C-alpha cells in the first residue's frame, strides 16, 4: 500500500469512527460524568479539583485535559465536554488499522477497524465524559509500540519503547486495570523473547536457577507482610451497587455471547486460526486478551467498560481468523474455477460479510450510531423547575448528589447505601471526601434527621419513593403528631418538603450536622 493510500484509508477510518460516535452527544447526563465535568469547571475557575467542599482526583490527567478542552472551546456544557472523549474513542479504530496494516496486511487491518467502529460499548463510552476512551486509546498505543519495539532493533527499538512507556503511563493514570494489561505484556515478552533467549545462552540455566527461588522468596515476603492479603481484599471488594456480579465468573462470557454470538461461541477456533495465520501477532493479541478476560472474570468489579481496554486485541484476533478463512475459501475457489477472475475475491468477501452479520453486535451498534437505541436515563435537568419556590428551604437531602449539584446547587446530606459502602468508616454520617458532605442510608437515621431538622427538603426520583419502598419506611415519621409535609413529582423527580415540631431535648445528636 502506498503512503498516500494508507493516509487516505486511515482518515476514512477516523471519519467513520467520528460519524458513529456523535449521535448520543446530547443525551441526558450519566451520573459519573459529573465526577469530571464539575472538577474541570472548578479547575478553570482556579479552585482545583473541587466538588463543593471535597475533591475528586481519580483520572486527574483526564480531568485536566478536559478542563483545557473546555477552556479552548469557550464552553463548559455537557455536550461540549463529550466531544473530548468522542475524539479519543474515534481514534481507536484508526490506530488499530495502522498497527495491523503494518504487521498483518490491509485486509486484517480493515476488518478489525470495522469491528472497532461498530463496537457498541466503544460507541457508548466515547460519548461519556469518563476516562475509559483515554485508557483504551493509550493502552492500544502503548501495547502496539511495545510490540513494534520487539520486532525492530537498534534505535528503532529504543524509539518504539520510548513511546510505549508514556502511553502506558497515561493509561495507568486513567485506570488501574492497566496493570493487568501491563502484566500481560510482560507475560508475552517472557514467552516470546525471554525464554528463547535463555534457551540459547549458557547463562540461561543460572538465571532460572537463581531467579525462581528469588521470585518465591519475594512472594513469601509479600505474604508475611500482608501485602498479598491486602491485594486479595482489594481484588475481591465491591461497593453495594456491584455486589450482584461479584462472584459471577461467567459474566463476561455471557456478555460476549450476547454481543458477538457465533463469533464468540467459536472463540477457541478463532484463537487457533488467528495464531495459525500470524503466529507472532496472534500470540501477542491472545495473551493480552486472555489474561485480562480471566483476571476480570474472577475479580469482584464487573462491567463491560472494565474490559474495554483489551477489546482492540479481540477485534484483531477475530479479523485474523476471518481473513484466514476467507483466504482459504478464495484459494479453493481459484483452484477449481480458474477461468472466473473475480470469483475467489467474491467468495472471500462473502465469508467476511457472513461473519460480520452473524455477530449480534451489528444491530445495537447501528442503533447507537443513529441515536435510535432505547437508552432510558434519569434526567434531572428540570429539577430546579420542579423545586421552584421551595429552593430556599434551609436544609436539603438528596439521593443523587452530583445531579443535585449540577442542576440545583448545594446539598447537606446524601441518602445512599451504595455510597456509604465505599466511604470509611462505613457508618452513618461518614463524610464523602469527593463532596465533603455526610452520607446516611438507613431508615432510622433518615427519620431522625427529618424529626430533628425543623424544615427540610428531600430531592429524589419517583422510584426511590414508590418502588424502593421509602414511602412505607417513612410512614410512621410522616404520621408523627404535628409533623407536616408536602410532595411534588414529575416523571423524573420526587420532592418531599417537611416541617417538624420541636423534638425532645437530647434526642438529636446528629454528627456532622
């Protein structure tokens, strides 16, 4: 492929990535997006990573870059903020295409790029103000540069590895799971380069003889110092809202089976064909994807986005396998029908088309790309209108702190079992370091606050009141003699304003209030 054609192909892939990642830019906010948007606004105001009286520094590099993006564009609304991760996500198929074209040929590169462009989770995450698109892009760049480095020598190797280090560092700063990917890179290097080197050199036996006991000694020391125990606790811990999937080791298997159907069901065959067609590249992608898949499957935290950073390598494996089959079919047709000039290529194209259509990812990807997917999000953007003349109520509790801050302003107390489960010391009125506000969760504490605070307002969603059961839980409190309350609601929000009689002396020891 000529340089001009390569550039044209790469730009085409980039534009296709952008075109499929703009349909959701005006969607209502996803809760976690405010963890970056609010601190980014604060950074631009010169106040650091502030959210009220707290700070949110996870993915600080991403937040800083987002703040710069907003400052350059002169706007700080949600849709403008989403343009930043959108561009990062749209670049992933292009980088994958350029890398695979270098090592596996145009057909594999183009097919993997198509899979990356039509990746439902990638389309969604690229239009979410979170650091996942940054992690995917920088881990791909880092891993590709690492691979390129060990296919080169001399200055070229040094240059590629010099690129790999900062790229992987950025990915790690975005998400700690990058350590799993880095470990996979180390395992591939050991299998593909270190072990063959040790076999070829006489000193290799001594390296193994001394290295294995040293590694076991370090492992024993880590065990005795409690490092392994702490690491295991961290690996197996989840907050309350993620407890359901904690022990579900087949979580990702079902996710892939639902998303990729026969392509995933045939994954062992795909793996074999990918390595058969391109041994080095296939093994590299297989090690990275397999290590991440197994590690995340047995870990406690599970969500599609946690595996996103290795999805490009799954697409590479799938593309290698499909092209291997297509090449074989084309060869068979060519050997039997020598006079049909275009038939082999047509047959190969049909193999690729059937493989793509068989994956059930196509329909949701196109719906997401065209903004026709049924994405039902809570939308608190109109909560201020509903609050109206209740805005001056002196005390405010909420069930969604970030939406409240973004659309209504300050609040005093968060009601959330899940948030409390992540906030030491995990007791009522623990203070959330991200906002500086206390958290409560149980019925008795909520009732005590309502009886002890003379006048207040609860800002929630209708489901919290009716479906989760707080209407029944607070019924005795609402029936307290002299206790007065009013409610307002629309399809997205529920408000309860109360006025409480003077509580008995000594009955209101509320820490932090």
